[in-house]
């Protein structure tokens, strides 16, 4: 039984991203990350120059995003990597790096349309900030959603405005709520990215956040632990005034409590993330993703057992 099937039997009917995606598309599909040359208002001077304090965007992008000059070349490189194991795989172009709705509208549209012309690309996932979505682009996305698979993924990160200011995010939670609702009202699937364990956000604050996130009309939720990455402003802050980061066991308990407060309709894409070991400062759990999944399964089974014997 897979991990998310266990979620269904041990807790509530939570939906696993891979299976949900196959139901939506009728085929097995994989996201291919892209760097389309977008910037960010936190980097180009509109809001600031140094970005969010936790941000190290190249760390999260595959190597081909840095070496392949065009979208088409990046997509073909991604396809080649996955096709070795899954020759019948289809793909989603994942506009991941920086803010992928930020800039001239016509240029944005041209990039999306180019990606869709690559063979075996069956849809788009567009990652952006909640304060960087125009009405014109939303109208375009509404039309695009009628002819291909589409997800708009907003980096919400936190529901606490004090935290958002602290990490130099440059928008409020109200901005995020507004963007999510405006997008969903046009019939577009909406994803939310959230970081658990930001400075000052322990269990109590995360449960407050979960209740707020649960009120949003989301399709997909991506959660992961805060990671202190070498060379970021957050690393400097953490080295000067370190705060307590959760152990892997504590983090798993956070995750299970968090998702228990969310609607069963939400699709969960992930609960943990990893960066290369040479840039990771903390937390150093020493676990591979599959090992984390094994631990998560163990905790889910333990909760299920305790429920049965009460």
C-alpha cells in the first residue's frame, strides 16, 4: 500500500498528487522544471534587490536550467532524463525559477505557448507570487485552461504578515488570498507553496495557518520544511542568532496535525524538500526522501493504531 493510500485509511481521504494527475490527464505525467529568464520584484529593484531571505533559486533548479539556453532545450533535456525509465511518459512544462508572470504580458504568453508546442508537453504549471498576477494574464490563463491542463502555483510561504515582512517577502497574506480567489473564480486550478518552520512559527502558529489555508479554494498544496541554505540572508541571521529547528520527528508531527485541519479535497504534492548537501546548513536530518517517507508512514500507522485502541 502506498503512503497516500495509508493516509486514506489511517486519517482522512487525502489525495496524492501523482494519482490525481493521472486521473486529470489520463496518462502518467512528470513536471519538467524550467528557467525561462524571469526576474522577481524582490530582485530587480521594484521591491528590493536581495530577494527573500531564504531564497537561493539556483539551488532548487536542475543543472540543465543553467546550461541549456532555450526553453525547448531545457524541456528536451528533462524529457531525455525521465524517458530512460518511463518511455511512455508525458510532461508538464513547469515554469519554476523566480516569478513566472512578472514582466511584459505578451512576452509571458509567448513563452507559455512555445512550451506547449514541444512534443509530449500536455500542460503547464506556472509558479509565481500573489502580487504579480495581472487581470490580462488571468484572462489569458482562463482561455488557456479551456484548451490544456493548467495549474497556477502561488508562493504563499506564510499566513503571518509579521513573518512575511521578516523574510522580506514583499506581499501580505491578504494579497495571497486575493490572488487565489481571483484565479479560482476563472475556473483555474490553484496551487499553494508553504514553508513550515519559518522564524517564530512553531506548532501553534502553524495550526492557525492551516485553518486559514483550509478556507482558500485551492486544488494543490506543497509543504516543506524550512531549510537554511548557505549564502542566503537567512543563513546569516541563523548563524548570528540561531533559533531552534524541528527534529524530523517533530516536523512529521507538525505535518500530520497541519493536514488534519485541511479539506479532504486538497491534493498534496509533497511534504518535504531537499537541497544539495554542500549548500545545506540546517536542519541536517541525514535522510533521503524515501527514508523520510518511511518515517512518515511509521508515524501515520502509529496514529492509526492509537485511534483503534482508544
